[in-house]
């Protein structure tokens, strides 16, 4: 009969050495670090794109609102390159103002019950341009067209919205 010593296992069943465990842990740590960095960069890009989408969508809606108000209302002579003063179709005064410090396009109403509204944020620039003519008989300035430009910038994403409208109340047809 042959006697087998039970304390010694064959080499194949002894497990991993300390060096092998350390190498596998180092490789796993590098892979997890790379995955975490990719996930972080991806979530930052998604967040920035979402912020840009929201800002550009708000600017588009604001542009539509402003152009509709121009068509339906009356532009006041006090309007400037960053301030569109007008009387709305309901007779209420409205001012569309670009605040360069806050980078916001705002609607300011004279109604104490209605607050001022932030229409669009992240606007790097917003401007109003006016095409006018002066009636030689009465020397009254009339607005033929109002052009609106809104620039939205979030991170590296940038969009420029341009539109124009004619105040229909001020036009005369012959």
C-alpha cells in the first residue's frame, strides 16, 4: 500500500500568487478608472447639450412671441438697439429688454399684477434693428420693419436666431 501525503496539493490547485493578484487588481483598477472617466465625460456632454437645447428652445419661443407682438402691436419711438418698446394688441405697454450683465432677454410689463418675465437665458447678445420712414408732410416716424437677432451660447455650442416682422397697425395701404 502506498501512502499519500494529504497536505501537499498538486501545483495546479494552489491558487494565485500575491504578484498575480496585485497585477490583476492593478489592471482592474485602470479599467474601472477609464470607464468612470468616460462616464463622467459623457454625462457632462449630455448635461451641456441639454442646457443648450433648453436655452435655444427658449430663444426660439421668445423670437416667435416677439415677432407676433410686433405684427399685432405698435412700436414706440423710444425703442433702442437693446430695448424694444411697444404697445401690445391689447393696448398694454411691453418692453423686450436685453440685459447684457445677466445675459437674459426679458419681458417687462407695466402691469403690477404681472411680473417681469425672463424669456431666454444664456443669450450672449440680443439686438433690435428698425427700418423706418418719416412722413414728409407730418414728420412722423413710422416703423416699416423690426429685425430681431438673438445669440445663444452654452459652452462651445452657439446658435444665432434672426427674424423680422412688420407692424401691421402702422402700415397704410393705397
